[in-house]
C-alpha cells in the first residue's frame, strides 16, 4: 500500500524501517529454529548424562562394598577362631 508513495519522504522512511524490521525478524526466527534444534540433540556422555550418573553411582557402591569387605578381612576381631 505504501510502495506507490515511495517517492514521498515519510513513506520512503517507513518502507526502509519495515524492510529492516522484516529482515531482523526473519533472522531472529532462523536463530530460534536453530537454537531449538540444538536443544533437542541428545547430549554427549558428559557428567550430566543419565548413563554416566548411573555408572558413577555403581562405582561409588562398588568402592564402598570393596572398602567394607577389605576392612572386615583385615580386622582380627572379625576373624573366626577355629
């Protein structure tokens, strides 16, 4: 609607502002789409990965069990007298 009146100073300025706003909106939309896509990519097995958390918990339990078994094996009070 404003394009035929582009020769007028006010309309030419309004057309330029609308074109710039349109370009910025499209760029923002593209950045948003790419950001959403990146958020859906599964994480590499870092410290927050569920598999790594389970493995760390198993390692803690295994270390505690090993520590408890070696403590009872080296404690002479717990050895049976046969």
